[in-house]
C-alpha cells in the first residue's frame, strides 16, 4: 500500500478484513485504508468489475487484497463468500457491513412493496446475513470486530427516504442487540454514522450548498470515515461495543441548520478581529 498512509494500528496487521459494498465510495476508502495497515482485505461488491478494480488497486500499491462478488441480501451467496474467505485465510477478524442502497428516492405515496422490500433486504437483512456468518467464524477463533454502517436517518429523518431511514434505525438496534449476544464470545459490534458524505463526485455548487449546513463548513469525503473504522477494529477499542460513532462534521449536534439559525456562521467574529 502507499507509503503516504502511516501504520497507525499495528494490531490490524495481517488481520483478515471483509468489507462489503467496497466497490466504491466509503467502502472503497475503508478497504484501502485497512490494506494500508497491513491487513488482508476481502473486497466485496455485487458488481464484479468494481470489486476487481479496487482489489487490484490495493495489490498494485503493495497491499494484500482479493475480490469477492456476492449480493449481501442473498443468503446462499453470503455463505459461499465466507466459505471462500475461510478456505483462503482460515478466519475472519473484522467485518465492515458497508453494502447498502440509498436510491431510488421515493415519496411515501410513490413507494410500493417491491421498493420497500429491496431496500430492507439489502440494507438490513444484508447486515444480518453477513454478521450471522462472520460471527460464527469469529467465535471459534476467539473473537473479532463487526462494524455496521448507520446514518443520521437512524435518529432523524430524510424526506423521501422512508425505507432507507427505517433500515438505519434497524441497524442501530441490531448493533446493540448483537453486542449483547456476541460479547461473551469476545466479538465487539459497533456502528458508524456518516453525515453528508460526497460519494458521487458532486459539482462545486452542490458541495458548497451542502457544506453550508455542516458545522465544520464542508461536506464529508469517503476518507473521512476511515479513521473511525480503523479505531473500532483495533485493539485500542477493545472495551467498546454496542456504540455508534458519528462522523458527520457536527450535523446532528445542531438544533437548526446554519442557513436558518438565529446567528448564521456569516455573522460570527472574523479572524482578523480576534
């Protein structure tokens, strides 16, 4: 992996890390960052080309990675994926449940059962299926770490995201319940809560507009999620389970968004006046 990424967590070296939905966006950045720590990374995606591309990019940078194509909402494909991982690497140390659907956006009146079931199956059932398989492997090996992917929609709401927000609330409940059931087996289960992360390459105007309502003043990047993921997987987080870490630039800390607040950031003291 690139020498520009320092080894911060020696405990992750040679660990077998499965990252679902790692063909792009947050999953891709997390997979690459784990590889930079010397981990053995399994790049999962439903799209073979993107999974292969990410895995090859890691290898080209000196890391260790392989591609694994599977639909996380399909139990047979999930079982086959983890069987293959065990055949190749003997175990699974870390699972990052990143795979999920955001679109299509539909108003509640526009939604139908097929739309609802598809998003539930991928986002929530996918977390369950992958965790259920990985946890058994981890338990036999003496422990491990599972990291789920939540959203601000778990505790707040987006317009036209009924199914998505329902899955994220479910994922946080699943995280807590799994943490209790799996704690005696030395398996820690936590979740990350991304804020407004640019995973699709927004133009300057869109990035500026979204950034106005983030307390840190900018939209998030996929790599902003990686540090928290490494921490939760590392030995430094050995006494943390059942928790959710927000990586949102302070979005959920505010009562009102910046553009409608009583004192908007534009009225704050200027640096030259301090």
